[in-house]
């Protein structure tokens, strides 16, 4: 018997120990944290409430004192954590399962999306029998295909998940997700058609100029999500 996680993270043991102690002793933690896409980390003061390993990545769920709200922190981007001498009272209204109820993984949003994805027969054999989300409804179709329906408060992670299935998955709704998948497909088509012209602006991929007879998109898909 063996266990082989896919792309396990390289979490610093000292970081994990400091956060665990802060969680256990209800002590405020001071650290540096780098947001996705940011060039430099920034100072954070948080009240740790929960540690969870989700898809082989460790996350800290904590109340951010400066922002006055709960936030999710990826431990691989959290640096130099230190325990302060200040203690806090744990928020009784925080429950990890409820906090992540509308998330496909860990991203949280403020919307309400009914997401329906159709899978071909090949992908159906891989989708069947697995719990992808607490709200899921899995329906098998007569032609061997299937549909998966979930309710989410954001579509960030669903976008990446659908793309990971390639041609085996098709977005039925919402239209916003379908449009974002289309934008990515057009970007990839241009990039791989003329790879030598691909370039980045402020760390984000810039769409290439359309060639004669080609449709030009206006920009890369909007991104929101984790802090």
C-alpha cells in the first residue's frame, strides 16, 4: 500500500509549528504574506482559527485584524510567522465546512452560480462515484455522457477544473463561465499559433494581435479570488 499525492507542496515545518501553536493557544500571529500575482509580500496580523490540507496544499483560515474579516492563507506564500504576546477569543460563528460551503475548493466569492458541466462518456467513467462538491447532482444521460450540477459562490476554480478536462467537458451554464472558457481558448489558440510573439505585461499574458480573418479578443479573463 502506498500514497502518492500529486504535486505536494513544500511547506516549511517551522511555519506550520508556529501557526499550530497560535491556533492552540489562541495567540495572534504576525507574518508576511504574498497575495497571488503580487511582487512583494505584505505584513499581516491574524487570529488563526483553522488549518486544513486541501488538494495537497495547507491553508490557514484566520481573522485578519487589519481587514476586519476572515481570510484564507496559502502556507507556501506565508513567510516569517511570529507569535505575539496578544491572545484572542475564538469566533464561535466560524465553522470551516460552512465557510467553504459555496467554494469548489478554497476560493470564496459573494455570488450564487448554478454551474452545470456536461462530460463525454470517457470522462463520465472518471467523474462517476466521486464527491466533487456537497451540493452536487450527478445525472447520467442515455448516450453514456453525464451532467454535473453544483452551486458555487464563485467560478474561479471551476474555470481551471473545466479546462483540465480538455475536450471531454463542456460548460452548459452559467454563461459567464462559458465566456471565460472561450476567452482562454482564443488566447491559447493565438499563443500556440505564433508562440514567438507571446509576451507578458505586468505579469499577465497579453493577447496577441489578431491576424487577418481572425477574431481579436479584448483581454485576458478577469481574475478574482484569494487574498
